């Protein structure tokens, strides 16, 4: 029982992906989409290919 209590915070949590409404791709929440340069509906960086 004590071993289980020590290791209770060692579990892996699932990654929280969200579908981008503009491109339809799955991206991490609260991260800039590097392909389009968009964050929360605003252009914050220029995409690398342009």
C-alpha cells in the first residue's frame, strides 16, 4: 500500500489535442500552430514556408 501511495503521481496523463477549426488538423491546446502561424484566431508569427 505504501508503495502505491508513493507512485500515485507517476502515471501518464493523455495528451489533450484539439481540432483546429481553420485547418482541421489536431494541435496541442495553448500552442501556436507552426504551419499557419495562428494562435487563438490571430496571426502571431509568419509561417516558415512563406
